[in-house]
C-alpha cells in the first residue's frame, strides 16, 4: 500500500457489518454481483501500471498477482487499459459541470488518539510466519493487508496475549474485514464500508499465559492462493498486550503456531510499523463562505500539504514511513459561514479509486457514503494532468472541468457543523481532492 501521485494499493472482497461477520454481511457478499472477469483483470493491471506513472517519490504498489502473472499482465497492459476505458465510459455517471477555477483552501492538521499498528510487509507472503508484532496499551487500531502468494491454503489472524503476565481485558469498539478474494478493488471498498458502517462493542478477556484471537472467525477464514485479506479494527486494552499478525497453514492451531513462528523479513517497500496518533484532525482557521469564496479544494494524502506519518518497525527498531497514511482516520471539520450552503465532492487524482467515508452533523446520526456510490470504482476516466497542471494544482490553483471525475458527498447548510471521516482505502490511487463549492 503506498502512494503519492499514482500510488497503487490492493484490497478485499466481502463486507462485514461492525466487528463480527454477521449473517447479513455474509448474505450481502453472496448477493453482490462480481465484476466481469475482464474488468477485474483490468483493475488489477491498472493498479500495477499506476506505479510506473509520474510519482515523484518512491512509491509501492500492491502485488496483486504472482510474478509470472504480473509479467503476463504487463504484456497486455495496453489492451487492458482500452477495455477499462470502455467499461468506465459505459458505466460512469457523467458529472456535467461548468468549468471552475479553484483555489486551494488553507487547512491545518494535528494528530491525536492512540496507537496505529500497520501490517503490510511482506505484502505478498510466500511462507508462514509473524507478519508484524508489537506491544500496546490503551486505545489502538490494527490494519492488516496481506496476499497469499504461496501455493497452498492459509489463514491470517491477529493474536492477543498479555505482555506483563497479568490478566487483561480488550474491548473492540469498531472494525470490519472482508472474506479473502482476488477481486482486490471490490474488497478494498467493502472493507472500508464494513469499518465505517457502525460501532460494535465486545470484550475479550485474556487470562495469564493465554492467547486470544481479535476475532474468532479469523481461524475459520481461508485464504486460497492469490487471495488478499484486509481488515481494520479499533480496540482498547487495560494492560499491555502483545499483538501479533500471523499467516499460518490452514490446518494449524494459531496459538501453537505462534509459539514457534519467526518474524518474516520486510519486503522492499517496508510498509509496516507502529505509529503514535492514529487519528488526524483536519480543520481551518478561516471560515469558508461559499458566496464569496467560490469553488475551493484541499488535498489529502499527497505528502506535500498532507504529510505521511513516520514511525518505528517494532520488529527491528528501524524508522519507517506510512506511504499513503493507511489506517489513519481523518476527521475533516471545515468551518462554514452560517448563512452558506456547501456542496462537497471527492475527486481522485491518481487513477482508480474505491472506498467509503462518513458524514455527521450535531443532531444527525453518522451515515456512510460510498465513494463512488453505485459503482465499484472510478477515477480512470479523468485525463492525465500535464506537468504544468500538476505543479499549479500543488501550488494552489486548479481547474474543475466537465471531465473531472467526482463523487457526491452531499450538500449541507452552514447552520450546523459538518464532520467527515476519511481513511485512505487499500487498492486505490492517491492523492485525492476534497472540493467545496456553493450549493445550487
């Protein structure tokens, strides 16, 4: 997972409501219409192509296929891109808007909250072992994202154990995961929807010298070769606990396996680590007045105006960077003039994008927004930027045209503050723009 201007990542395939895989979630997974095979292959190849585009920093792409398949995909890249463009053209909702010159809105951010544990290296796993491990206490979030690149069935689990020899209680407060699948774009979106759909509470008691799974169904969920697993969970512990993400044989006991497992080496992307301050608050000291300020934007996850988090890989003590800010939960709170009405959009800048967000007002229950709504993904119909256009956008001036792809986040008056939740989704390209304009 990682990016900057075209930074691709990978994903999963089935939606889970709250913390547990509910019967409703399983039914929705079975009823979901899979993307045509050509489109699935196209999406995976497009993710591969994104890495070689014009990003200025070293970025890492999700390895969606074994090496042999990747080589074959590169050989048909041009044909696949044509199929994807045709598919998008047939299914994408056209946003017919007048052209607007947009200025960048000044925002500031601060990081707060508990500890983020991020497990995505090795992303493409070929052998059994510990994928990431660290000890935490208090509020925490775990994000794991791994592909079974072996030739046999596997399982991935998050194992909890007391770190100080005393009994501990862990409360899971929010989370979701999807069944492993090779349909990575669909999976990435569904995992975010599972996380954002709502809160769930469940206490896990860890006795002295005992192990527990973060979710019991982890030991019954099979990853076939080529499947990706992706999950995000928030939890809190009253005592220090050791958290281990493991990949192990499908017929093995996870606790017995952990006792003799070794930590697997990182891949070249080094996307794993522990990061303090798992939430980012984005706000502005300037009140946005749609009547006088017109159409504005601010970027997220570009590593220029919105910097990537740095942390430590607890398995070897090395410094690491979270390229893409995966697992960071953004809260967007831009003050708006009370007599103004604002239309909000999300616009992908790097290519294919599929995820979810939430919106909440003071007296209104938080609700989820698919990004995009009604389609598996969007973003590839927007023409590539020239170097000059990209530079101007990064320096504070952009143009919104009728070819800019947008997903609607809703229109809201300024009488009550609006808060959006956002987190960079796996398998999507970054950065994105949040666009604000007068509501018609």
